[in-house]
C-alpha cells in the first residue's frame, strides 16, 4: 500500500501533572477506509532514540479510492528523555525526527 507522510513533530511536555512524550504527523493514504496507528516497536536500542512502528490498517467496508490525510499520534505519559524518533513501516525507515520540542 502506497502512502506519504508529512508534518512530523516530537514533543516532551514537562508541565507539572502533565508530563508526557508524544509524536504526531500526517499520513496520506490512497483509500479513505485505511486507519493509521503508531506503536512503540519491540526493537529498541540502548540510546535515547525511540523507534516507532507505523501500521496501515485496511477496512473491510467499502471506501472511496481517494487520497486521504490521516492524523496519527503516539503518546506516552510520564517523564521522558527521548532525543530522537525513528518511524518504520514493515521494517523500512519512513522518517526520522532529530529535533524534539520541549515544553514547560
């Protein structure tokens, strides 16, 4: 299944009571029925770089064959020291995020 991605952001929120890490972006798919999901990969190295997996989940229901933008987000609550993110789909690197936004 073909797709494109854009607008990736990685953010650490250090606000008291709202500490979290999130990564989000847009995935453009060829079918409006496709759902997208970001999950933490079981394969992680010992650095502070986070590896995520992008999943494209086709629908069994009829849907339009039209380019459709889908928002996708991964979020984990708690303190974070992530310094970069690598996003993979079927073990192929889709994108990397080297700048992590930190909010206080």
